[in-house]
């Protein structure tokens, strides 16, 4: 089968996704695009126009996909998952970091559902055998002291070739992998998308019904950093220490050599051991 035929056979389909989807809030409305600048940007326009909670944007590719800290997200056509989901929780901005954990948990569970041992690296990178396979970008808008909306965007490397990752990302590509490479088989993109959206809906219900602590406990069970030596880059500084886990607001705590615990809110973290 030619690469072009393979892509067409595995094209995303709202009908096929809905056949395998079980969700009450997430994916009430699904928009599927061939290419967008980014799914977060496309969903932001819909959110400003009044889109309801659960609205989901999917795309076959992104021309300007991005991850945390302004980094680009490699988004080739027809091989991965690029998705953004809209939420309108009645919470304050300080609660958003923990709320965003629902996306990392959902991706981790979807990865585990295809037989791979997924772990989460703070705040929302998904690793399999210490290789990055997915990331989450949370963006929000506020009205006064409340969130107007939260957009949770995810990118998951499903069937992209290793050579393409390395060519596009260099050293970062060598630290990444696709689920296809790790599982040794093609990943059904529609089935995986439905699985992710279903798990996301379930974790949203956990947050809504059982609140932040239940979510934090589940996240800690999947955390790969706690107790490990890490390097942190934040606000132009670099330091090393031992990860102590996340606090009640979703920030990472790192013990420096002097024994002082330091809070990390938006830094880049690298495992050292």
C-alpha cells in the first residue's frame, strides 16, 4: 500500500469516532479540519463566538502547532492526533493548573489502553519508556475573578515515523517516539481519538464531582518525577534538585541541595537519573 493510500485509509472521521465514543460533555460538538494553524487557535475563535462546553476541534495537521513555553509542535499530516477541547468550569484562574491535569490523565489512560506503560512528567508531558509521546497545552481566558473558558490542547505522536521526528526536531526528536514505534504496530487513529475523548470526559467528571484532591491523587499515581533528580530552567535561571511532587495548586516542588524546597510554576524540567 502506498503512503498516500495508507493516509486516506486512516483519515480521521467524526462518524467513526462517534461510534466508539462514550461521553456526556466532551465532544458534544466536533469540528474536523484538514489543516489549521493550531487546534487551540481554531477553538479559541469558536469559544469567543459562544461555543458550548465540550466543543472539540480536531485536525489532520497544524501549520503552526505549539507546545508549552512557546515551543513549536511538529504536526505532520494524517499520522497523529491534534485535538483541543473547550471547558467552562466555574473556577478561578489559580485552579486552572490542577484542572488541566485532566488532559494529561486522559492521554495517559488512552496510551495505556493500547498496551503501553504511560507516565506523566510535570506538568503534562506523557512518556513511555522515558520517550515523550504526547504533550498538553492549556490556555485560558478570564472574566473578573473567574475563568471564562479553558482550552486543553493535546498532541499525540501516533504513527509518525522516527526519521521524520529526528529530521524535524533534531535532539528533541531523538528524545521522542510514536506509539506505533513503541507498540510495534499501527495505531487506529479514530479509535485512539475516541478513547482519549472518553477518558477526558471521565476525568472531567471526577474533577467536577470529587474535586481537585481526587484528581491530584490520580495524577500522583502516574507521576514519573517524584523522588528523582531533575534540572529546572525557569525565568532565566537553571538549578538542580530532587523532585518532591506537586502541591495542592499543581505546582512542582523541588528540593535544592541546601534542603530548601522551591516551587516551580512554569519551568522546563529534565530528568537527570
